[in-house]
C-alpha cells in the first residue's frame, strides 16, 4: 500500500474577489489533503470554485483575490499563502507545476517547443539551453513524442492537439515536481486523444510517484484516474471519499445527480438523460443554509435554516448533508 | 521560399508604381498656375508662352505627357528641373539621404519612448506613470508637429541656445553636429509616432498579459519582468510592426512641414519648392521616390512580421 505521508494540506481555505457589486465568495472553508503519490480529483460544475482552489495552491489567482486570515495551504510543511513572491517562484514549476485545459493557447506561439520545455530547467537548475537539451529530449521521449530531436525546433501550431498536451506535460514535469495540478487536461481534446493523454499521465505517475490534483467535470476521467474524489459545489466541498465509494454509494444528493447525468449506453435507454434541475447559485446571493437546497429533491426545512458541516461517515469519507443517501443506487453502479 | 516571396512582392510593386505615378501626374496638372507663366513672368507675350509650352511639352494631352515621362523614367531619366535645369534624379537623390537620416532618427525616438511608456504603464496600471503615459498618448497625437516645432525652437534654440534652430549636418560629416541638428526635428516628427506606439503597445501588452501562455509562464516560476521580456513583448509587438510601417509613411509626409520649419534641405523641402514654382518634373520625381520608399518599407514590415511570427510563412 501507499505510504500515507501528507504532501499538501489545505485547511479552512476561504477566498473572495472584490467586484463592483460587492465581494464574491469564491471558496468557503475548503479543507482537504493530498498524500504522496496520490491522485485526487476535484469535481464540480463551472463556478463551483474548483479552479480557484487549484490556482490558490500554485499562487496563480488574480492578484485581487483576498484570503481569509485563518486560510492555510501547507505544502511540505511550508505555508504557501503567506509565502513571499521570491520564495513562491522557487516552488512554482519546480516543486508544484500545472497543466492547463487548452494546450494551444497555453503554449507561447512564438517560441519553439524545445525552448519552452527547457525554460523551467534553465530557471530552476541554472542550466544553459544547450545543457538542458538532453533533458528536454528525454522528457519528450517520456511523454511519447516520436523523433524528439526533430521536434525541438517545431512551433506549437505545427503540432496536433494531443502532441501539444504532451508538450505541456513534459514542460510541467521538467523539474521533477512532487505535485502536478492538472486543470481539465483533456477537455479540449478529441475523445481518442483523451485516452492517450490519460495513459501518459498515469504511466508517468507510476514512474515518478508524483501526486496529482486533477480538476475535471468529466466523471469518466475521474473513474479512470483518481484514487480519491472531492466534490465541490457553490465554493464548498460537499462530499469526499475514495473513488469506489463515491461511484457506488454517493452520499450527497449533488454527487448522485452528477453521476446520474452521465449518459449511459447500457440499459435504461428509453429514459431521457437525467439532469440536475436549476443552476449553480449566484455567489453574490448564496442562500441561507445549504447551497444545494434549491435544486435538491430531498430538501427539508432544516436545509434552508442551517448549512450542513462536512462530517465523516462510516465509508471512510465525508459528506456535508442533512439527509445523506443510504441505499446503493443501481443506475449509478452501471457506470463503473 | 523566401526568394519566391521576394520576387512576387516585387511583381506587385510595378502596377502599384504605375497607378500612383499616373494619379500624381494627373493631380499635379490640377494645381492652378502655369509653369510657363511662372518662368517667363507676368509680362510675357502670348506667343512666347505658347512657344515655351510647346518646348516643355505642356501643350500635349495628359496621357501623352505621362507616357513620355514614363518611358524616360524607366530608363532612369526623370527629366530636368524646369527652373534650375538640374537633373531631377540627382536633385532627389542628394536630398534622399538627408530625409532618411531625419526620419530614421524620428523612428528610433518613437520606439524608445513608446516602449518605455507602454511597458512602465503596463507594469503599474492606474499608477501616476500609467496616467502620464496615457496623457502623453493623447497629447502626442493631438499636438500639431509644426506648432510643437516652433515651441521647441523658442525654448531650446532661442532661449537656452542649446540646439540650432535651422540647418542640417549629415552624420557622415560630423556625428555630434548631426545629433544636435537632428534632435529637434526628429523629436517633432517622432512625438506622434511615440504616442501611437505607446497607445498600441500598451493595449496589446495588456491583452497579451491576459493570455493563457502568460499564465503558463508564471506557472514555470517566472516573475513579472522575465514574463514580459520573454513572453509578452514579442507577441505584443506584432501589431506594433504594422503601426510602425504606417508611421514611416506618415513621417515621410510630415517632413514636408518639418523640413520647412527647420530649413532642412531634404525631400520635403524640395517638394514644397517644386509645388510653389510649378516645377512639375521635379515634383513628380520627389513623389515617385517617396512612393517607392513607402513600398520598400511595407515590404520590410512584412519580412519583419514573418521573422517575428513563425505562424506566417513566406509563400
């Protein structure tokens, strides 16, 4: 089994953005941790706060963001929130790195890819481009790029979408970081390419033992990759658990909704695709009590009075709900 | 590949030159006034005037005049001045260097000031330096250059006596003298360009700094300055290259005024004299060379663009 050594620990992370119509609470009291070598998926709709949470870890949110005082992100024992820019610079791209959704717009169109991959090596290890060249070729081989020597001088527009995302992965892994944040790494790619990229990531994870924080709204990707799942809704974590219990026995009605809105080929073909009614609440006017109450079919008076806390359950997970689901949902198990 | 591109671009230049010279030729004849009258004076008899017009070929239809000018021009003969008898080609080329030195200096000033203002204003948005840069952007565009020229002459030449008010020294003759004589006119020409470049670069830099690959650059651990220097500036300069090409043409036109104010013996001054004297062959020569220069600059702009942006291929 894995050694359960904590790499990253986020505690009471709370952040808001000042806007002209008041402060928008982007994330509210988010706590979670990532162990060494673990792949944790952060799941949620757009606007659920998953990207803000991830960008907080690498310190790349817009500078206007304001963190609450007791927010704490501890990485290898160092607090990243209070860290000075010059120290943070040594961590970014070196110990924590990130890959993004759209590899074409995330690569500089005017620089050859070899130089772009070499940049973090030059920066953090002080090597010249010539000296880092061997490492770059090695990285390109690892992410499965054929004839890497010939690709060094190629520009992003000369490569396919899958190749570009491989380049991004090579760039992120250039300095052997211990945490990789992957923000919807396959969303912008063709389905056939998605599987290839996930394979590359999984292989590299096995080889290097890197921890991955995977942000996605694609439950297929979650099932394929993750050890543990965090479900976010309205800026809060509403459910946490290992990937099997989440898929087989979701406790939170929102998680259940997410799982049942995945289209299925087997069975139930006469049924229409299920959706979660309504939309994500406006972060400027969050309801009193549970954020999900307006869209939840199990909601009672209690839900509109008090917001539920994230509490541990018997399945070794956590859920924030007054009426956590009990029975195993057959329709859902079909998916896994 | 590149030579094919070069060849094709040269091919475009020929019809371009034909059209522009024809238009200019026709426009010149619309200028009120008669060169024969200007040459012989008000007391000339009608006979003498007719004779002179016939000698100069001015009595022929426009198309014929243009044809005869064109056939000579392709052989390198741009004719002679109606007044001094100088060869037009010699007169124009002797002044071309002067104008080129002034405009090139103005271009350098535009770029230095533009880059300086744009970058500082982007680094500290909504700071006093940002407001100063934006104010300069409006001011440089709005102030007429001849007015600026006169104000600067009053301050730096008349009152302070630091710089000469008129005249020009070539860089090959006396570099320090060149610098002194070129500073005021080049600044007057360049202030508009600097303002344009500031505005353009500021907005394109702001746009570029919002893009995904800048976020990637930060995620590698780069800080603001290296991000701007390595990833922001080159991308942001792409639209500026186009602006700079247009500016060059703009400045060339503005030399007509600036060279007159500072009494610089360049193309602009030659153009003004030729118009005042109705010296048509000379004026046609000046315009031809100016058009040629602008076409060359457009070509250079395209080449620079292709060098900066690998997505553009020379086809």
